[in-house]
C-alpha cells in the first residue's frame, strides 16, 4: 500500500535528509582518518561547513513545511523517543560544525581554512584570546564526543525506522525515500524555498562579509605598486612588465613557487661607484600568489607574514662588490615583522646603454624570518629553506 501524499516528506526534505546523512557518515570516517593529512583536514572543514549550510536550510525548511504526523499506531513513548532523536540530530547537525569551527579558531596553530580550495573561510570572531587555552580543549572534547552521541542516536534512529517499516502497519521508511523504483511519489505541496535557502545564503553572506571587510583594498599589481618608495632617489627605473620577485620551496616534499604581486624599488646603482650604490625594495607579502589559495591565505596569517600588522617587508641592498665571475654580490638586509635578517645576494647584470638586465637569487631560512615557527618549526611540512629570485629589466633615468 502506498502512503498517501500527505503522509510523506517533501522532496526537498528527503533530498536534504539523505544528503546530510551521507555527508555526516563520511565526515565521521574522515575525522578519524585525517591525522597529518592537510588535504583531508581541509576537506573535513569544507564538508563540515557545507553541512552547517544545509542544516540551517533544513531547519528553516522544516519550519515552513512541518513533517507528516507520526503513524497512529506508534505508542506515545515511541513518538517521544523518535521526536527526541530527531531533535538531537538537528542539534548536532548545527552544533558539531560550530564546535569544529570554534576548534579551528581557538587552535594554537592558526591554520587557514579554504573551503573546497576556493573560498577563504574566516575564524570565528572574538576568539583571539582563547587560543590554545581551556576553551580549545573543551571544544575538542565536545566535538569528538559529539560524534559518538550522533552514532548512538543513529543506532536508535535506524532501529526505529526498520521496526516501524517491518512491524508497524503504516511504516515510516517510505515517507523518507524518493519516489523511485516505480513507487509513485506525490509529495505534499511545498513552500518556503526562499526562506529556507535564502535564509541560509544570507547567513553565510554575513559570515563572508567579515574577511572581505578585513582584507586590504585592492591595489595595482607589480613593481611601483606600494607607492612608498621615493621616486627621485634612484637613477634606474624598474620595468613593471618584465620584472618579478619570485619565491620557491617545498611543501611535504613537493615543490611550490609563487611571486609577489606588489612591490616597489628605488635603485641607485653605478658600476663605477659601488660604494655609493644602494637599492631599497618594499614588498607587500600580502600580495604573494602561489596559485593555491590555501598557501596564499596561510602566508598572510598571523604566524607567517602577519600582513594585517606588518603589511610591508623592507629590503635594502648595500656593500656591492664585483665578483670575479663577472656578476655582483651585495648584502641584502631584510626587515620581516620588524626582525632584521641579513643574507648575501648574488646577481648578474648586463647594462646595454640605457637598459639593464638583472637576475639574482638568494636562499632564506623561514626560521630566521620567524615564519610559521609555531605550527612547523622543524620544517616538517614546509621546508625551512626558501629560494628567492629577482629578475627583470630597468631603464636609466634621464
Ligand atoms: C557535522 C559535521 C562534523 C562532524 C560529524 C565531524 C566529526 C569529526 C570527528 C569524528 C572527528 C574526530 C574526532 C576524534 O579524533 O575523536 C573530528 C575532528 C575534527 N574536526 Fe570535525 N566534524 C564536523 C565538522 C567540523 C567542522 C565544520 C570543522 C571545522 C571548520 C571541524 C574540524 C575538526 C578538526 C580540526 C578536528 C580535529 C580535532 C583534533 O583531533 O584535534 N569539524 N570531526
Ligand atoms: C547521520 C545520519 C542521519 C541523520 C542525521 C538523520 C536525521 C533525521 C532527522 C532529523 C529526521 C526527522 C525529520 C523530521 O521529521 O524533521 C529523520 C527522519 C527519518 N530518517 Fe534519518 N537520519 C540519518 C540517517 C538515516 C538512515 C541511515 C536511515 C535509514 C534507515 C534514516 C531513515 C529515516 C526515516 C525513515 C525518517 C522518517 C521518520 C519519520 O517518518 O518520522 N535516516 N532523519
């Protein structure tokens, strides 16, 4: 016998039920199997936030489309238990992602979250003072045990669904499965699409506004973009189109590389007066771009370049000397997060009347620059050594 249409869930409720159920089961497995695997961590966070979104929509949907009444042949305590399990599920569907979010936000290691590799996800506001403290530990406990509570509820839930399908006259299972396998599906009229999904989208738009408001106003890319270096002081202009500052290293043994989009340089260089030559460079580390959003976001975070507090890295080149092989060497002094680091910088230079072509490299230590020293001081993930390459052309000023 088919259930009458009024005794079924709406198609939207059914889709949300099974999508969320499948995602939650996958999430529990993933939660237990993601240690030391950053890609899985990111996936766990991405799907978890997606579950939060779907659950908000689902709760709003249920408010506009109340579930069909439970079968009459269920005893009052069965109805209460069933209702209690469902409410427990709704609570956990919202609470577990929120706890996960709080967990990440209060971690000593401020790991960036990039949902599905594309959307930067902020940490919860007002959690700065809670990092690494007791709140973090309690959250970790609740998030981990919450998954077990969910498993227990699931046991009761599945047992109830089977019992009422097999034993009770009316059954409940058919209320929650789509109209497949020839089973006619005449769902009840649905309403509140805009409220459920619009409401969930609105909530997430509000959350998304936080990082957008924090991020720096867009600035033009390329050399000359910081606008902070005096134009008059130098005798060479760096050509925007052809010049770049690039960096490379390894992450879990795999090479990565990127460039800084925004930097500026004042070049005072004369091969005949090496002692009087100086080069001042200002680089905006917030413009680092590797092609992988997670890396870019991580580089900006507090433990790395902390670009909100220190938007500029200053570099000066002095003590130029001609090297016997034909190029030059200079002393590069970097000021990273107000900490000075000195390294030698070797470069080649060809001056053809008013055009100079240069290329130089140096190796820097993350530890010396105090980058990522809380979460990865030993260079287990990101190798300590980073190579920086500067190349391009410059034009002699009139
Ligand atoms: C319905 C959604 C979620 C479920 C069912 C879930 C489930 C789990 C489970 C079973 C674990 C393993 C816990 C353990 O080791 O005992 C875990 C760990 C973790 N989850 Fe979730 N999670 C959810 C959402 C989230 C979200 C949204 C985030 C972050 C945005 C998150 C962040 C984490 C983190 C960081 C850990 C590692 C905790 C640690 O071992 O210190 N989770 N999760
Ligand atoms: C983590 C996984 C699951 C979660 C979070 C979950 C959650 C829920 C919730 C909250 C409801 C109540 C809907 C409402 O009336 O508002 C529900 C109903 C239902 N679920 Fe699940 N469920 C899960 C897995 C399953 C599984 C594996 C089955 C298959 C046996 C199942 C079968 C049903 C059925 C038949 C109903 C309809 C019950 C009724 O008519 O009262 N669910 N589920």
